[in-house]
């Protein structure tokens, strides 16, 4: 018996050591993933730009066509602004905030996520100057790929391409509508005026897409080789309508997805991928939430058909779909395609994490042909994909650049592979970049934090070579789903939100009674340093009246208004005129400082 107990103890200790070794800092991964979007910015960069080796670029985009198209994002390792994947990435960033905004706020990353969304939506507003006109691309892949140069040195043509009623692009217009509708939800609590503007554009773009139908790559033919609309535009029309219903609650949009469920393939297509091109799985998951929330009225029977197709996709990922599963590598990674496979992994893991939350809220399970799977098991599978990305794989390598001690250093990215303008001020010519930097065996001089590379092949093999763009090139569409995924996973290991009864310890598992909603409402430069006006809304989420709310601050370096300091260092309480914070109510305060926002926690309170 003593030997058996000792063996059990050693086994438990070994398991604990393995779990400890495999623990990942999802908060750090989240922060770095958002920095990737800063590295991809086109246009005039803000004073608080975090990726310092980047500079202003593309400052005359659209000018030859008489339109201001400065801004937006470069797509991947090149400098083309492709509208379809950029819009999809913006939709996914916004969905991340809609579903996991609280988790992002607790990680102090919500404002950065909103900034990433706004960099995209500000550009889309410029690109949509008329209801039935949308500029869908700046630059072209052929001429861009002929050169290897920094964005700041660009010498390639910056021709802009548009869709119109005569040359339609329903997929592009509808995806941009989805992005604007989802973003309007993300901004609703922080900037209602901007949210309404986004919703206006979303409605116009959807009408444009639905009224004048056609594939965008038949109108913008230079996109066809790089981002062809292989799935057509039916999925985007349904996807946009679903997002507009979530954003507006207007029945006409729900009726649209129901009336067109068969003709546009929403209840017919059972798929095993979710991507910038094929939106069916995301659409089906999105509509499943509407069904489970009881918002479907008389449309329940059709939405159940959508849900059945959503669960086909999820069961295929979970390897419980009666043999019709998504392929997996020996190391446990979902595998769809040899070219940038990680884009399918990140998007699938996001849907799995999201749907697990829907099931938990409904006290339901995923019903697969081979098993009924509880929500927590689904989330753990999504976590396994994230962990593979971060280093739990046969190569023991992080495929998220800058995360961990071992990650790809020869990624296929022009700006990362050539020293920045501050180090090498003279321009790097088109062919000079190939001669001096592309073929250089050394690692990239600039780390592009948070870039998710294409990843390993079906046998978990990976070659870290700049010319191996199928495996080493990052993209907007790959990175965007990671934001919500990492925010959700951070809650699995985080003790954020643990509070104390006023001066009395309580269990760490007790939920924080308030939510903090951060935003930046102003910025300026003084003495060469950037300063920001931070606004924080404190909302009572407990369902009970709160008294004597005591807040603690970390990294607060400036002045604060709207709270009263206590005798404790870095601690504040509500002002005297707020005796009680009723359930669902909120109050706000502001502070000004340079650098990142302060970290706020609940030190104590009374009911």
C-alpha cells in the first residue's frame, strides 16, 4: 500500500510539473497579437504607436483617383491593401470585443483592440464615399511582389480599385457591411456617435451588395490571383444580414437570413473551414446564438437548421463527426491547407471557444454523431490549438513571433526583414531589397510582435526560411481571431477580478462586482512625449447595491479626477455624493498620463 501511495504521489507530481511546463501566458500573447496590427498600419502613424521600427507610409494612397484612401492595413508581408481580408479581420476583431470585451478589459487590452478596429473602420468610411461605391483595393500584387522594400520606401504603383453598380462586388461590400455592423456593436458603449455612423455605412453597404450582385474579383480582377472569392458572395450576404440583425434587432435582417437560407446556401452548406473567403461556419454559429438567446420568434425552425450545420463544423473539429472530420497533424494541430494553415486554426479555435460559451449559458452540450460534448471540453480543445501555436508542439516552437524564447526569425515580411529608417535612413530600392536583405541568411533585424506565421505542414514540419512564404508569412486574417481566443483563455488561469469584502478577505473565486470600461478620449504631445486622457466607466454588474467601493491603481503616474483618495497609497473611493451605486448603474472618472493605461482593481466594497 505504501508503495502504491508513493507511486500515485510521484505520478501526481509529474503531472503537475508537466502542466506547469505547458502553462502559457495568454495575456502576453494577447498583447503581442494586437501589436501585430500596429506593425501592419498604413498611413500616418499616431504618437502612441507601439511598434517603433515602423514609420509613415502610403500617404498619397488614392490621390491619383481623387479620393483619400490613406490609412487601413497592409495585408501580410507585402504592401497591398486588399479589401476583403481586411474587412474580415475587422469583423473578427469586432466579434472578439463583442463576445469577450470584459475579458479584454480585465487584461487592460480593450482600448488597444478598439484602436485596432478603428484603424480599419476609419479607412472603410473613407473608402465608402457614396452609398453604392466602395474602394476595394490599393496597389496590386503583381507589381508589389516584384519589389522587396520597406513600406516607407514604396516605389510600386498605388492604383486604387473600386466596385460600383456597373462593376459590382457583393462579397466585398457585404463583408465590409458585416465589419461595420460588428464594429458598431463594439463601440456602442464607448462612442455612441461613432457607432451610429458605422451602422449607417453597414446598412448602405448591405443594400449595395444585395441590390447589385456579382463577385468582386470579376470587377477587381487584379485581386483574383491573391484573394479569389471561391465561395462566391452568398455567404457574405447572409453573414452581413446576421450581423446587422445583431446590431439593430430589426426583424427584416433576420427575415432575410431565413427567407434566403436555402437559395444562398446557409442551411445547405456543411463546411470544415472558416476563413476570409468562406463565412458559412461563422454565420451558422452567429445565428445559433440568436436561436439560443430566444430572439428568433417564429423563425426557430430555420435557425435550428443553421445550428445543425454549425454543429457539423464544430464536431468535425472535435474529431467526433463520424469520420467527416477536419484533418489533424500527428502533433494535434487542425490541418486544412498547406498555404497558411494557421489561418484556419485560429478561426476554428475562435468559433469553438465562442460556441462553448453559448452552450454554457444555455446549459447545453454539443451533440455530435459520436458523442455529446460538454462546453468545457470544447473550450479545452480550442485551448489545445492555442497551446500548439504558443509552443506545445513537436518543434517546441512558438509560431507567434516574439512570444516565448523560440519563434521564427526569418518571417516573410518586407518591413521586418530590412533595418528601419532610424537605423538605415537611405532608401532601399526595389531590387536592392532582394539582393541585400531577402536572401540574407541572418534573422530579421526587426521583430514583428504577435505575427502568426503560416505554420507547419501536415507532418508538423516547419522550415524557418524567408522564401518559404507558405509557412513563414503572417496575415491580418490569421491574426484577428486570436484576439478573442487569447482573451477568453486568459480567464482560465487569471485571478483578475478577485475582490475582498471591505478589509475582509473573501475567496479568490468570487466574481468582481464591477466592470471597468476603458477608453482614450484625447491625446497630445508635450516636450516630445505623448499624453492621453483616459476615461473609465465603473459599472455595477453585481445585481446588488454597492457601498464603500474601494479601488486600487497600479502604474498611475498622472492626475486623476472624479474619485476621492483614501489614506492608503494608490487607493481611491467614490466621491462623497455617490453613497450607493445601484445595480446596473455606473459612474466615471478620468486621468491623464503618458504611456499605457493604469491597472485598476477592486480592493473592497460592501453590499
